[in-house]
C-alpha cells in the first residue's frame, strides 16, 4: 500500500456553478468547469472543520445515558498566498457565492478516483495578519450545506 503526502498530491478546485451529482462529479466538471486554485493554497491550507453532535437521553431505570449520533456540520477553511499578478484565489470567491469545492487527495482526478465534494457558500476572502518573513495570505471560510467524502469521479 502506497502512502501519500499532501504536497504535490492534494488538488483543490472550485466549481462556482456546482456539480450535478455530489457522489459522482465528472472529470469535465472538475478539470474543465472548475477553477484549479491549488497553486495558491499553502501546505497547511485546507482545514476541515467538523462538528459532530451526539443525541442523548438519561434513562432512570438503567442509570445509563443512551447516546446516538446526532446532527453534524462542516465548514472548510482555505488559506492561500496572495499574488499581485494573477490572484485566482482572491478573485474566485465572493460573499454568499454558492458552489462546490472538489478536493482530490491523490493528484489530478481521473475517472474512478476518490474525491471530496463540499457544497456550500463562501464567506468573502479575508486578508491575514502581516508577519515577518511570510508571504501575504488570505483565507476563505466555506460553510457547507452538503458534502460527500466518498465521491467517485465519473467519466
């Protein structure tokens, strides 16, 4: 089993019009219709913020707390380096803009590859604090309305 690092493997795309099927985005919806923003994303620039809740009830007769999976939520925080020539990342997102993030963990996606698809609406890009010896950066928060982390790329 080959293990992969994130660098030179993970690819990040934004499809502003969305994909047809969250479980099976097509190669064209990813590599043609979407914007590849990978080149500006920092090595630690894809952060999945999961919110998993538990539903519980205290049972008098058992002295136990019955628990089941409850509601869940997700947002993705993207961090990118600003570019004063071509700033696709900064230009790609606007407040409330709906669309899909497609994240390919193992390189440029081809048919039958696994990808993560996150549907939501972006917050506006936010410049990050200045810092010595650091490139200028921006972040976009992308709260999700739906997602599929086991999607398979269709032809």
